[in-house]
């Protein structure tokens, strides 16, 4: 049963989806989750996120370049930081919704995503409007 659920969740991410760039690598997926979990924290910059990674399937420079590319394509957004040299990161609204939708599919009732990220899913946003 669990294997089938995991298989459906994995197959729900299509190659052109916003999440697919992250899902292709364990390190990139962890990076996405770290940024989502710490979004708005102006104390954490790009290099802090790289240092926080517990999965090291890619070099630091590869991850850094991946982050720069995600800023350029709008997946990550730069947030204001007290320290001018620190580049704090957040998820774009579109990426946040895609992640929340995925977590809802993966954890069935959707309560996991709201409980652990503190951000509403697209379903909850749509219901509120």
C-alpha cells in the first residue's frame, strides 16, 4: 500500500512541473524544503542554505549555480535582509502552491502541509477567496 502511494506521488510530478527541477536530485529536493521551512528568515542566506544541506549529492558550486538559476527563472525570490551582503531566499507563490499541492497528494488529507509549513495550500487559498 505505501509503495503504491509513493509511486503515485512520484508520478504526479510531470517533467515540466515547477517541482521537477528540484525532484530530480535529493540535494535539490532538500534545498526546496529548507527554503520553504525557513522562508522569510532574513538571517539565512544562500551559503547558509548550502551549508545546512545534509544530503551532498552535488558540489557546493553546483548547488549555488542551481540557486542562481532558480532566482533567474523566478522559482526562488530574493527577500530583504538586514545585512546587505546576505541574500535571503523565499519561494515564489507559484512554487509554494505547487509544493503544497504535492504534499497534499502525498499525505492524503493535506493537514501535513499546513501543519508543518504554516502556509496554506492552493485548495485552502481557493476556498478562502
